[in-house]
C-alpha cells in the first residue's frame, strides 16, 4: 500500500508542474500581446497627432468651434507653422500653391474661352452614293449627333471594358473579353440545300447524262441500273455540298478571337483601327433585320480573319465568308471553316468544273438559303488578292446570285457594305515574283507555317479596317433601272466614230462571262450586276484610308524620283498629305511628320528605299520598283483622272504644229477620253452612275484650281464653258451625234509655265508613264503565238530596256499591265484570242491593229518635262 501511495503522489505532483508551466506560458503570451497592443496604440496616437492631414483637420474643427464660441480663431498649430518656417519651407510652398490656384481660377473664369484640343478632322466615313442610294445615305445615322471622326483600336476594347475590374480580369482582359462575347446561333444550312429544287434538278440532269446510252463511259457500263447511278450521283453531290459548307462554331470563334488578340498585337505594332462612326452605323443597320453583305477589297490572306475579328469584337454577327478552295489546307482550313468560311472553287471558267451543274446549283442554293436564314455574308468582289495595289475589276459571280435572290423574292432586301483594308506593311510579303511572270506558289501546310512564323516575327505597323455605309440592294436596283445612260453609253460614241477606242469605258460591263449567270440571263441583268459591282469597288476604293507607306512610296516614284535630301522628302511628304486631306481622302496616320516619315521608311525597308547621310531615293532595281509601286498605286488610283488629262495635254503639245501657249477644251477632252479608253482596265475612274466626261471635267477643274491651266477670262467663253458642263450632265438622249452642237468650240486654256505648274505636270506625267511604257512594249511584241510567249517576250524587252537605261521605270516590268493591255487590244479588235489544246493563243489582226497601236505610242511621247 505504501508503494502505491507513493506512486500516486508522484504522478499528482507531475501533473501539477505541467499545469503550472502551461499557465506560465499563457501569462507570458498575455503580457507580450498587451505590450504589442500598447505599442500599436502608441504608434497610432503618434501618427494621429503628428500627421499633417489629421492636424489640419483638427485645426479646422478647432477654428470652427472657436468661432462658434466667439473666441480668437488663431491656433497653436498656426504658431507652430510660423516657428517651423525658417527650418523648412513646406508650408510656404503650400500657401503659394493655394494662391496660384486661386489666381489661375480667376483668370480662367474671367479670361477668353479656350476650346479643348480636338482630334484631327476626317472626311465622312464611306457615305453611300447620293445619286444611286439617297435613302441609304440618309439612313443608319443619328442626325441629332455629329458623326465622330475618332478611330478606335479594337485591340483595346477588352482593356477599356475591364479597366475597373478585378485583378484577374485586368491582367487577362483579352481572355475575359473573348469569353464575354455574344453567342450567335448558326443553323445547319445543308438539310435545306438538299431539299432545294434546283439542286435536285441538277442531280436528275446528271443522272440522265450518266444513263445516256450514247455515252462511252466504263462506269456507266458497269452500273447501268437507275438506282445504282442515282446512288452514285447523290453521293458525289453530297460530297460537293459538304466541301462547300461552313461549320461556324461560337467556341472556335472565341478561341480564334483570343489568338487574334495575341497575334495582331505582335504583328501590328500600330494597332488595328476602325472608325467608330462605321461601327455605330452597322449596329443600327443590323437592327433592321436584313442580312448584311460585306464586300471587301482583297489585299491579304489576313483579310479573312480581320473582318470577322473586327465585327465580332464590336458586338456584330460574324458573316459566312466565301473563301477560295486554295485556303482549304490541313488544320488551318478547319479553323477558317469554324470561323464561317465556305469554300468555292477557283477559276471555274475554262477549268474542269466549268460544266459541273451540281457544283453550281449546290453553291447557288447554299448562298440563297444562307441569306434566307438571315445570316450575314462576306465575299471578295475582286475574286483574288490585288497584285498591283490598285482596285481590280469586279467578279460578278456571287453578286449575281444575291441579286437573283432579291429578284426572285427569296429575300426582301439586303444591305451591301463595301469594306476597305489597308496595311502599313503588307502581311503577305510582296508579289514581285508573280509580276515578273513566275507562277504563283500554291498554299500548303508548311508554307502556311513558314508564313505565320515570318509574320509573327515582323512588325507590320498599323492596320485599318473600315466599313462604308450600308447600301440597300433594292434601292440600287430601282435606281439602275431608271438610268437609261447605262445602255446608251455603250451605243453612243463620245468622239468621232472612226475611233474604236473612244467609246465610254462602261461598255465592257457586258463582257463578263461568269459561269453563275446561267444560259437564260438577259444582257440587262448582266449589265445591272456588273454596274453594281463596279459601283461597290469604286465606293470602297475612294474611301480606303491611305497609310504613310502609300504616300511616301508615291512621292519617291513621282515627285522625288531622282532622289532628294531627307529635308526635301519631308517637305514633299507633308505637302502631299495636306493635298490629299483637301481632296477628301482619309489618312491612316497622324502625329509628327518626322516620326511618321521615319516609320514609313522603316516599314518599306532598306531593300526598297536607299538611304545614306545625304540622299534618299528608291533602289535602282526592278524588284524594288515593283514593291514600291504596290504601295504607291493606292495614291496613283486617286490621281488617275488628272494624270490622264495632263498626259493628253503633253501628247497635244508634242505635235509638230502645236500651240505651246494655248489648248482648246474640246481637243483636250477628246484626247483625254481616248486615253480613258486605253486605261479602261487599269482604273475605275468613276461610278457607273457618272459619265466619264463628268469625271474628266472635274479633273480639268482641279488643274485650273492648281494653276496648271488658266481659263481665258472672256465672258462669252466662260458662258459657253458653264453651259458645256451642264450639257455633259444632261445630254439629250433623242439627239443624234451629228445633230448636237459643239458647245466647247471656243473654249481655250492657257498653259501655265510657272515652276509650280511645271512641277505638278511632271508629277502627274510620272504617275501614268510606267503603264504607257508597258503598253507600248506590248504592242511592239505582238505576234502569232501563245499568250504566255507574248507576255514573256514583253517582260524580256522591258527588262532589257531598263537594264540598258533606255527606260527608267522598273515598275513597268509588270505582268498585270501587259495582260490588261492585251485585254484592251482584244476588245478593240487588234488581236484575236482563242484556245488551242488548252493553251490561250493570240493572233494579231493587221487590218485594224496599226491605228490603235499608233494611239498608244502617241501618249507615250517624249517630253522635255521628263528629261529634267
């Protein structure tokens, strides 16, 4: 028992020691926490009584309480400030700042009102034609609010939206913006196309063709039963339809939008801008419930993504995009299909698919059913990318289907939206190889990878994507049906009838042979489709924003072609920019001119522009001239009409008995219209609703305004000139050409010889001279051979002339210019073109050729202005 008691006492004592130790620790912690609390409280009190802000607050409260009690408002704090001023001047500075702010506010309130700085003014963004679409021009805009000229960077939309958001959304603003985008519903169009009557009729026609006993076809012999042939034809038809159809997916759109944020930020150091007014107009037009048909001018493969990317980020429904089947490459083609691309076959005419009725009916039915489902649509009206930088003639295929959908009542109306895209530096590189006659390199998976890698590691400057005013298709059709001059311009010559090239260039709108027209389409229908297409291209071209590289390249090829100092180039660049703004063009750049010029020269690169300590000039090589001309041609198209007039003027002055001081109005107009006919495939000078004479009259007026030509101050002559201008706009349709009086017989212009006028004439001559050199060489190399051989011979001649310094225009070595010349010669009857063993052949017509070729040489005349 004693042992057990002793053990229990020991255990109890151990437990007591443990408890006492725990309490000791707790007391120590309590003391430490109390000390910490006391330290924190002391620090707070110290901050409270020493902080200037708190002290100022207490001082104000004390002064107010003292004022209520009738005491003196001077405080101890004020005395302390006075004592501390010799040591530190902080309070003196504060008092001085208060006094300065008070006096500044007084001056602002009582002085003159100074307006805040405004953004640079821009012309109205792509308004519809006042003649053809006056209702569309007045619609889709708020008349109570002035149209904004601001350009927004679509890459900053997410940053602005989540600027006041959480930490995650601010740092992942691109991802947050893409997840926030609207989910649009895109129904499956394929079942509706399968049930389409025309598609089924095409299948039946193909079955009858396969069952034709006179056809020698091994497959038909093996499968002679109707059921087997029908099954085979339907399988092929479904494959064709599935190859065409899109697979638009919202998830793919959001993924591609996020990838585009990252890629475009890396590629476009200057951002991707669009006009805020354009987006607002599209939103109002989208609320009308009509399908929007976007019609961009095609410059780069990047265009496919950029238009969809811009529309999706601004909250608009992305369109279905007509893409060439050359873009259906592994992996990337799937992404494009998920973004809305439906693939069409390239070069239907003359190819193995030219007589494929199933493909034509499937594509037609797919487009019609997409429009009927109220889907937006996008197609490149030029067909392919421009190789020259100039707008190309429209391809009428898909536009004819859309017009047919309206005429048949499938859709009530559609809103056509011309779209313009421009780049400081072209994403696709350049087209020098193709301009020199080398075949195009087809797109493959590996070439796409190499192109993407090269693009992502290159700064391409700024990008602009702009949308013109939506134009009602119904209004366009109604307007064009009223214009009798569309047909009259084809039948009536503008100058003496013995000149085959003096017919209005609008006549070639009947020369299209698109396979989508069908066999029973009338000439009036073709003419309307072609006229609407030309109008859309013209509207987009005149509203395209000009980038700094466009203006610098034009200046280097025209005003400063012989080279200049950096100061001279800067002066020419600033002067040309101001002139373009006065003429109503939108510039895609702003800021200090020196900085903009340096940026443009960096974008063009030293391989194109030669720079040293004293001189700047274009590199003396064909490749450099062709690349530079690509950028310059956006400005060349703008100055095409006055350049034609000045070139016609020089051809008149080069004649042996020409008057060097005066020129008659009617002679200058006649010669200018002749040159318009020759350049008909190079430029779209005017909209179809405007006569070429009116455009040339406007060009003459601009030359008079710039003092290149001076109107003789004679009252009778001036009255006749004003009457002639009205006469050109309101020609009497019932009067024959021989019966019309000549209202311009006494109008003359005095040719100015001032240095400024001579400089302007030289610039405009150089604007058009490379094309005339190419046309002249083409006429020299005509022979009975294949078209490829004639083009190659002309390229060789131009290259040799440039190498031997007989011709200084390296950009004249251009396949596109040669082919356009051949089209003009064929249209004029100079050559005949025919196909032999699938090879395009050319046969010159000696009876009618020499007269036209002499006219080409007449405009390519040597002049003293170009020798300086």
